[in-house]
């Protein structure tokens, strides 16, 4: 939006509430013009837009595969809007599919152009580096299942059709397709050497919505596919066990649950019960080993590992709520909020070639693009994250009790963990989105 904002005609004056809508339509015109420019050079390219958002991303993908020109294709490369693949991306990925008909998906690694933007993006980089290095690369090496990341991958279209196509029953359509494809015996390959630039959400609000979708969706998919996985006869017992226990139960459900219950509930509450003695290895040694192993994925950020663990413990509160929502199939289970990003990818690597050829369209703005919206009063529970503030306050109270009465020695951990909850509760992390006022 910053790039487009600078290219608006000097005479353009937009109502504050309508500016984003105008930029959206202006951006559409830029994309359309760019597609026409490449088509004029003989490139087989099309510009198409759906008339509705039914099914969200899964609906868009399903619609795309129904186009006539797709029948001429064998593979489909997928990228989210902020991803920037290199020019040799297809040359380094498609051969895996061409030379091995059993492979359905080639997944590549993400690299982050704004990982140094703030502490929040550094934490995300550490978590995702661990995901790629130890979960996906290790899974690919031992030929076990790993999920599709939703972008920066190449699919065999026949495998998608074989699995029944895209489904919009959950907010993780990428994982849904990957599981159904794996149950048919198709194989996946992870190519970590191929890296695609992308942008991390740098505002906490955007990150929180993303984590809700990434935690709620898998839990809901686990509930809906449990019987299908158990009844499947095309994969081995061990493959089903890995999928159900390692991938879904441990990785998507137990990890969030145990983290919050143990570190944010059991240890703090234990100070009120003298008869409860948590052994030192359970409080210090085992968590330290696990933390150090996870930090190996991002050696350059090793000095932030303690802060990262504290932040991850705070996020476990939000993730466990999302997981329970997915398992119970209630409330916000199918909520889809597009992850807001601030355009840092464009600032880092400005792909501005050809912008001078774009003709700016003069728009008559005497009539607002949308009706004028009334400013709503911000309520306290909308401005701050009250659940994090409540939990942080309780943990600090437990730390004070430990200092004054219990004297178990947990107070140092309880104080810094409680402070971490308060910092995130008052949203003193991440960047602030540009003001629209």
C-alpha cells in the first residue's frame, strides 16, 4: 500500500475510511496492466478474479483448477501474495516430479526478508526454522509424512484430483489435502536448498490471528479425519500411527496443552501446596535440553532462546484455546482472517520494474467508495489482551507467595514468565500498523 500510495495522482484526496478500498482496486488495476504487458510479450498469462470469497483459499484453488487451460498442465506451483520465488524455481523443483511418478508434492523452504524487523519476527523465524529443519526435512529424509505449508510448493495435479481436490471444511486446506493424498500412498519431498523469500507478520494482532488458524485448523481436521485414517487400508499401520500420534496428537494438540498446563499452571500453583515437590530435572534439566535442541534450527538467534521460550509459553495460552475450539468444533472454528502484512518484502527487494509503464487511472471520488463508517469506541478488552494480563498477574502473585512463604525457589522463573505475559497482554511487542486516522 505504501508503494501504491506514493503513485496516486497529486489531486487525489481520499476519505480516511475509504483509502484502503481505493488502494485495493488501484492495486487490481496495476496487476491487470502488468499481466497485459507480459501477455503482449508472448507469455501465456491470465488475470482472473472470483466474484465471491466462498470457501476462502480452498474455494479459490478449487475454482482455479476448474479452468480449461489447467487441463493442459501436469503440475501447479503455489505462492502466497508476499512470496518471491527465484527465476530458476521451477527448474529446481519440477524434475523431482517428472522423474518420479510416485511424488505428489515438492515443498521448498521459506526465507524471511523482514526477520530483523522486530523481536516478534525474530521469534517467528526461530519457530519456523525449527519446523523446516527438524520436522519437514527430517520427515522427508526418513520418508515419513509431513504437511504441505500452503505455499512455495509444486503439486502434481493428478494427485490433487486423486485425493478429491481442495476441501474448505477446515481453515487448513493445505494440510487437509496433504493428509488425504498421503493416505492414498503418494510421497512428498522437501527441498531445503530451494528458498523462497516471504514476509512475516510484524504486528501481534496479525500473528495472533495466524496462530489461531494454525492451531484450530489442525485440531478440527484431526477430529474430522480420525476415522478415515483408522479405516484406511492403503498405508501401513506404522504410517497411520505416525500420522495420528506424532503428527496430529503430539505435534498439533499435546504440544500446546502440555506447555501451558505444565509451565503456566502446574509450576505456579505448586507453590501453594507444600506436599507437591516437582523434581529439579522436571523444572530445569529436561526443559533446558528441549529448548537447546529447538534452538539449533536458528544458531544466529541463540542468544534470544530464553526470551523465545517465554514468548512461546505465553502463546500456548492462545494456542490451547484455539485447539479446544477446533476439537469441539464450536465458535471461531472456521474463522478465516487474512494475515495482515505491512509490505516489508517490497521495501527490502523492490520489484518495481515496469511500473513506469502503468497508466494511472483517474477515479472520480465525489461519491465515497463505501458508506462512511462511524468510529466505534474502543473497549478495554479490545485494546488489550485481557486473558494474558490475567494469567500474568496470577503467575506473579504465585511468585510473591513463593518468596514470602513457600520458598521453593521458583520465584525467578515465575516473575519473568509473569512479566512476559504482561508485556504481551499490553501488546508491547511487534510493530504498530500504519494509522488510518
